């Protein structure tokens, strides 16, 4: 099916909203006292239940019958998404947020290479330039620091590779039902963590936060991402994910009054400038190459 300029713009909006939802993960993990497997279990369970509720009651989603449309590509997408959830939370718990951000910033280059190698989609030079500026901005934010931990950094790298794979599958198989795939991913995440979780040792406050975490990060974040990624070239989808780096400290600033340093502000402005500049260039042309 030929993509139109309106499809492209819709894809931009969906992916940006998804990234905004994802960017709250660091804030949630700051408030939660539960261990990583317990967080993954309850977040995944609430994410799955929330997605089922949305599919069942929201007009235009196709209803529960859309779950029957999940095929091998949908299951593969869900499995990669579940892995990325596990790697992301584990990385946040075992290294600095700055290190997770800088590793995630390589996603545009991974997606661009894989999109070219596997789908034959050559990334536009403007995308690569914007991605390079965004990566430099994230590096400035992180201060190219050495205060992380190799164990957590490794999980952040695995998460970045999973995200690149998710982007490619969405682009290659645009017929994957987004919400059912998101629901299955949440279920995979919960089931994978269940043997290691202490599911009954959760405070009432943590339980409320975990429910909100699942709804915001998984139902909204992964659901909208799956819808939007199919409408954009892989490298451009990945470029938009760089917005998570400056947004994450913004929420901490708002919620916890932790004022970001000069490097964080400067790097964040570079990331925002790179992404917004690219969006403007892409939409001032006659038709974006889709």
C-alpha cells in the first residue's frame, strides 16, 4: 500500500507520543522500591490487561477478534518488544540513566543500517546528519561519563538492538495488529519475570505506580509505537526515539525539582533541534520518501 504525506505525518505524531510515554520510565523506577523481576511482572500484567480493555471497548480498534490476526511476524514483534522491556528495566537498575541514554542514541544508526541491508531502504543524508547531531547531544548530556557499569551498559545495548529489530519488523509487516501485539508482548514480559518475582511483597503505593507504569509505558508507549513505526522509514523512526534522552530528566526536574546541569540542557537542546529540524525539512519537501 502506497504511503501518503498524511500517513507520514500521522506516523510522526504516533511515534513522538510513544516516546514521550516511554520517557517516564526513569521517573517510575525512581519511585518504585520493588525488585526488577517484580516490576517487570506487574508492569507487564497491567499492560496486558489495559491493552485488552482498550481493544474491547475503544471504537475503531476492531475488537477482540483482531487477536486472531496475529501471525508469526506479530509474535516475533511481540517477543522482541518483551525482550526490550526486560533489557530496558534491567539496564536502568544496573547503570546510570546517562549511560542508557547514550547507548539508546545509537538506535538510528542500527535501524538505518538494517533498513538498508534487509529492506533496501537507503536512509536520506539528512536523517543521518540529524541522527549524528542527536547522538552528539546525548553524549554532551551524559558527559561521556565513566560512572556506569558494564553489566547494565550491556543490557542497554541489547535493548537498542531489539528496538532496531522492532522498527524493521513493523516496517516490513505493516499489517501486524498493533494493540494485540503489544498485549502479547506485555504478557510475555510478565510470564518471563514470574518465576523470579516476589509478587505478593508489593506495597499499595508500589502497586498503584506499577499499574500506571504499565498503562503509560506499555499500552500507550508500545501500542502507539507499533502503529507509527509502520508509517515511517526505519532511520527516521529511530531518530525520533532520541527524544527520550532529554525528556527523561525533564520529568525528574518537574516531579522531583532536580534541576538539570548545563550539559544536560545544552545536549537536550541539540537533540530537540536535530529532531525538530529534520521534521521541518521532511515536511517542507513535496513528498517524504516513504
